[in-house]
C-alpha cells in the first residue's frame, strides 16, 4: 500500500457519510450494511430539515446521499442547501425519476438510479470520499 493510500484509509475512518431518506427501512439497511467494517461513520436521518442541522454541525462530513422524492423536501433542494452550507461535501442523489437528470447539474456530484446494487452506491460513496479527501486533506 502506498503512502497516499495509507493516508486515505486512515482519513476515511475519520469521515462521515449522511444518508437522508424518508423510508426508515432503507436507512436501517444503509446503517447496518453499507459499511459493515466501519470504514466510514454512517449517519442517517429521515428528515431533510433535520439533516440540514446535522450538515451544519458535523465537522467530519465528507459525503451526503439523498433520496430525491421525499414529502418534506425534494432531494435536489436538500442538496442545494448542503452545497450552500458546505460546498466541498460530495453530494449523491438516488432516484428512480429519470426526468430529473437535467436539473442535477451543480446539485449532485453523482446520480445513482433506482433500482441499484448496494455495491454501486458504495463505490460512488467511496469515490466521493476520496475526492473530498483530496480536496480537503490529502494534498495539504
């Protein structure tokens, strides 16, 4: 393992990923199954409004994963709020609504269409965390 890979692996364990979805069963799957070896700190919330408060206060936040269709606030609006608060945090939108793709430019770094394989979402999260690490820590 190269020195840069070691730095990244150590930093990754210090980073958090926030999942926002109005479906509690999905949040439970994210919490238990996405990073079973605790490669990242997993935080979940069913409320985009409450999640905005988490974004404001969480210093180690590297990646936010949001569903698009939520009753309280649409995912693109939520991710715009995330960007306004912490522009360096990597943003991923998950949706089965393919009609939203044209509205995502500048809102989400990655889009994951439903249905998806958990490994596909995990890969996007890890890529987002690496991008965040390079921007914020690894090149300093």
